[in-house]
C-alpha cells in the first residue's frame, strides 16, 4: 500500500459497530434511529469498571448520537475498529453533510451488497468529499482494516483545520505531536498501535469539543453604554445581534433596581433603555440576562451643575486623583511610548485632567452646539487643584493634592454677556487604576520578506484597538493606553502562537516595552492578550498574511 494514501484513508471513523443482521437494513443508521437507540454508559455491561472520566465522555458522545454499542448491552470498549466504522465517527464529529440516499461507493471494494460495510457508504463518501479521507489506493478503501493511533490522530487533527506533515519518520510523527498539543491524543499510545474504541472515545470527545468551540459564535457582550443628554435614556450597544425574544436588560444603582423599559433596534445590535425620571449622579450597572450567561457593564452619571443662566449648565466632572502629590506623574518618563512629566501635569493636554464642559440650550430647551465660552478660570487652592484655559477657550482641572477646591469661572453667554459661576472639585488620594478594558476580537497584519525570512512589526495597542477605563471615569484609547500605561499597568503578552506545519518550526513573537510587536519566521496566527491588575483581560486574534 502507498504510505501517504494509507494515512489519508484513515480520515474518519464510526463508533458504531453493527451485527450483519442490523447492517443489512440501512434504515437503522439514520440519525432518528440512532437517537432512539441512544444509551448511557451505565446500561452497557462492559463499562462497569472503567474510570469515571471515560464514562462521562462515552455518555456525552452517545447523547450527541456519535456513539452506540456493539449490541444492546455491550459497548465493546476494548475492541478495535475498522476504517468504515472510523469514517462514520469522523463524519459525525465534524458535522459533515451526509447524503443517506447514496447507495454506491466511489471505491470498488465498498459494495452495496456487503452486509458488513455497505451501511458506511454515505459516511465514507461524505468524509471523502470533505477532504478527510482517501483510499489506500485511488480505487480501494479497505473498509474492514483496523485503524492505528497515528491514523486516528491524522484525521482528527485535519478535521480541526490543521495541516499535517507526512514526510517525517515515522509518517505519523507530526500528527501525533499536534494531537498531543490539542489534547486529543490517547495518553500513552504510540502512533503505530491499533486503536481501540476506548482510544476513539478519547480522541472523538476531544475533537468534538474543540470543533464545537471553533464553530460556536462568540458570546454576546456589551460594547458601549451611553446615557442621553437628559439622563432619561441609556443606549446599549452589543458586539453582535442579540436574541431580543430571550434577552432582558436591567439597570441598577448599587443594590437598587431602576424601573425601565427597553426598545430594541431593528438589527438587534443595540437597545434603548428608557427611565421615567432622569438618572441622578452615581455609578450604575447594566445587566444583560436571558442568554448563556449574564453580561454586565458600568455607567457613570455625572449630572449637571446649574449656573446663574437658565440656558447654561455644567456637566459634573466628578472626582479626580492627586496625580502630582502622589508621585504618579514622576513615572511619566517620556520613554518607551510614555508621555513626559510635563505633558502629564499640563491640565490642557493630560489624560488625568477633566474638562469643565458647558451645556447650552435654546429657548425651546434644545441643546445648542457651542465653541469654548470660558473667559477665565481660577482655582481657590492651586496647591490642591491646578486649572488652565486652552486656546479654544475651554477649561480643564487637574488634581495636585487631596482636598477640596473651588473653581471660579467667567463665561460668555450666547447674548455676549459675561457671567460668573463656580464648581466644587474633590481631589482624592485613591490611586488611578484601570477598571475595565475592551479590544477588537480580530486583526489582520501583513508580513514582509527579507532574505527569505518573513517578519512583521506593529503596535499592539493600536492593533487591538484597546480601550481602558479607570476608576475616575476617564477613558483611554489605543495609543493613550500606551502613553499612560505607567498608571494603568496594562500587560500585553503573545499567546497560542501557531505556524504552518509545512514550513518547519514555529517562529517567534515578542513585544517591546513601547508596545511594538515583532513577528519573525513561521507564524500564521497568535493571540494578543491584555491583562489588567484586577485580573480582567481581553484577547485579540492576530492573523498574519504574506
């Protein structure tokens, strides 16, 4: 036999072993009849002494209609299996489209009148079409031959979308290695060993779980939560369409539930949560229930501060941190992508600062877009609170030392009149910490080649489209995360590095202190995972294109 054809031929397996009487009637192999005959492990007499973990795998595979016994009360756990039987299991594990009406095989040795193997014709043909299985020659399948561990590994690894190198010695070396890495190789078994049904249970269970994970949609998550200007409506945006018939959205402030009504968008990717009365200042939690597991997101309502003009209010900036007196800004070295200390301590550009935002309405109560209107801004205690006005007449505050200070502001109304107002600011000693993090699920990067070596370099923060929120309600995006990472302490590491098996050893992925990712050699994909000090993390799958 040709070695390569023999290897490919083992692509699929069927767990079910039938007697000649049973297999004479193809009807017993339809999914409906398999479901009717499905049994759990404790009903088979030969499974009483097997370990609990293996028994649980058998139960799972029986419930998925992938396995059944060799008879009504015997599972045949230690029996070997044929290539025809293996074809069926692989077809079911990888959910191939099986045409049960097919009666004639493309292989001359799988005959319609063969009571032992004719039942497998639809599965063999489905596996062949899917590229999982070939014959031992172009015309022969050898349905009655036993399957080896190496052949079993080759089929399941291939079914999980991996490329298997067959040029090694022995030929199954790479298949066994990849199967071990994937956790689907029967422990302690060599590649040339005949596979038993127990081995198939282990490999099929692991492959089925991995295949379902690969093909299951990403769980729903909340991408953003934004309150309307009047704080009477909250818009919630999701990463995908949500089953609105099952999903519910609730709003809480601490332990207090807020009465709301929900209106879903036509594409079900967002929803408006309406509240009877405007939300007061404070921290809120949005909870998405009714799906696989609850999903939560936080919302900060800062409220409005009145001025002595009925058409002008100020958005409450909330508390800020004592970033200078605490020594935090001393860590802004200006090196490795970090901002300089002078930038971190400049209220007009520092991310630690907050803007004093004015809101203006017209006579009808409608919000009006305005330029900067601040004529002057001062602090009652510059030792506690530093303030500054930008060139476009906007005001900013930055915490120096813990305490309270009054911000005195002179602003110009839309009638040209100058008016005065004040804002009380609390500067707190609580350290700036990253509390939440978001990132894209996938990014594509292109590799270039120099002296036959492929490589790529890109910024991790930008590629992941990182968004980090801190405990003071400040949001940092992409390079802002990088620039202020001396405070946020986001750790990004490369994980699950994969190369093309046909191109030798897997290459390398490293990350510089400034966030530059260096990819060298045989790398087709990997994950960038960003961790916060509070153990929250997000991952972005990086696909490399040549």
